[in-house]
C-alpha cells in the first residue's frame, strides 16, 4: 500500500520524506549525499525559476528542458564523471518518485533517460613493467610471509585466484631448490 503524500507539501519536505523512504534501502553513508544532491537540485531550480522558494507548482511544471538545463549545469561542474552520473541518478530517482506520487508527468522524465547520462570511463589495470615484475618476484621469493609462495605461483603460472583456491593442498611440492 502506497503512503499518501500531501501534494501541497513543499519540495524540501517532500525530498526529506523521499530520503527517509529511500533510507530503508541505503547505506547510512549514502544518506548525506542524497541531501546534498537534492539541495543542489533545489538551488538550481530556484535560479532557473527566479524564486526564493520552490513550491509544488514548480515541480508540477518541470519540463524536459528544465531537466536538460540541470544536466548541463551539472555537467559543467568540476566533478568526476562517476560523481556526475551518481548525482543525476539521485535526482532521477527522486523525480520518478514524484511521478509515482502523481506530482510529475512521466514524459518529462525522458530527459533523464540513462542514455543521456555521462559515460563513465572504464579504467583497465596497468600491466607491470619487466623490471617491476622481476622485483616483485624477487620480493616474493625471499619473503617469509606464508602467502608469498602462493602469490609467486600465481605470478609464474598465470593461474586465476579461483583456480589456486580450488587446488588440493598436496599439489605443490617443494623440491628444496625452489
């Protein structure tokens, strides 16, 4: 059963209510981020609509252009691409909640479709140089740490960690020389 929301409630209160509902599924460390993001969104709406206070009418009359303008404003900020995307997703979740409550037309939300969100670069791990690899192997050979031989085995054979874990304990034999 969906909770009844007072449609005359100011967006700040509605946003707080939204965050309280979301808090059930969020990590406690994520809740302050939701407050920060939605406060920034409110600030941008105030500037766009030249008002000191954002009322429910502003939320009801949001257009795709308003949301596109917000995305452009956010895109111009000096933030990492992943942070920008997370901020846009938080605003998107809030506005979908408003649409669910009947406050906002769902067609307006097409401006926040995931295909318009910033692409997050996928960084691949850098391979070790030959010198770094030899140094690592040398450190592992001379280490007294009990896991060092396992890491050396991974390094020399190319085994995956899951394959190493599944090896029987008697499969590695120490010949005394190495």
